[in-house]
C-alpha cells in the first residue's frame, strides 16, 4: 500500500473483506507486556470515557491521557473487521478498561479504499465532540455503503477527476456521507467545507505515511500497545489478552 492508494479511482466491486491482516502478522513483534504500575488519577466529571481529545498524531484519544497503557487502533471506516471490533469489542474496551483510567484508546483513521477519504473528512468534521459517535455509526452503516457501491454506474469511475478533495466530494455525494453526518449534527455547508479542505487531506496522507514508516501498518485493524504492534490481533478476543498483560 502506498500513501496515495486511497486517492486512486475505484471500481464498484472492491475487495472489501481484505482489510484484515491475519495471514501476515506472524513476524510482528509482541506487544510490550511490562505491567503498568503506579496510581491512576481520579476520573473527572463524566468519567474517563467522556474525555476525548485530538492528539498531535492526528488521532482521537478517549480516556485518561496519562493512562499507563496506551492503545492505538489504525482502522478503516470501510473495513468489515474494524466494524466487527467496534460492535463487539469497543463497548467492553470502554466499560472495562478505559473507564478505569488505566487504558486510553486512540483511533487513527487509516484509509484503505478510495471512498475512505470522504468518510474520514466528514467523520472528523465536528472534531472531538462527535468523533466516536459518528465513527461507531459509520461502522454500523457499512452495509448501506457497500450496497451503494455495487450499484455505481460505470461512468462514475470516469468522473473521478481533479484533486483528492474534488474526488472526495464526489464520493460523499454519491454515497450519501453528507446526508449521513447531517443527521448527526454536521450542517451541509460545514461538511462540504471539510471535504474541500486540502490541509485536512494532507494531514491524513501524513498520518498514513507515518503509520507505515513507524509501525509497518499495511492493513486494518492494526493495534498498538505502548508503542509496539500487537501480533495477530484483529478482534477483541485476540486483543484483550495483550491488554491484560500490559496492565498486569
């Protein structure tokens, strides 16, 4: 994967199930299993799960910023494995780990399909306040998007010209992303401004390149615990043991 893959014009029949790296993670290093020690700060009003900020690396972090265990997920909004983790694992991660203040959870968008740029730009448009609710609902709505992809006319691919932002606008119109976030508090004018923002697109490209350079991320989901990729972790059942080991 290159840092510009998500800008390449798509065809309707995308390999949407090929986002998970079960087969090629055997050489990845194990997560740092040094047990977390020391006191954890008391949760602020609303609890740690309600504390969400944008990080310097472009992700969105939920929980105690000083948590001894820092979990990062590189995920794609069009990856079925990521959607499965969001549905099955995220609620347990939040209630049993993030809420304690011992674990923070950061999601970093990692585009793997051409329409992902549009989804990311509108999904991040309202910032930290609505980032995770919109992310969760986009994951849950994947099948609606996949159904629309299968019905795309052949002429749509030829219409994907212009800058990456121009193409993102076309994807957003075609797949209903503007209406989707509009129903969740993002005015159409604001969504279109986010889709047209080249600085936001450059930031996403940089984040993708940094993920590949620093962690060799090449598929989603990829989980990082305290700076080390977790080998063969692609769902809650394979991730939770590594979290427990890191907490001690």
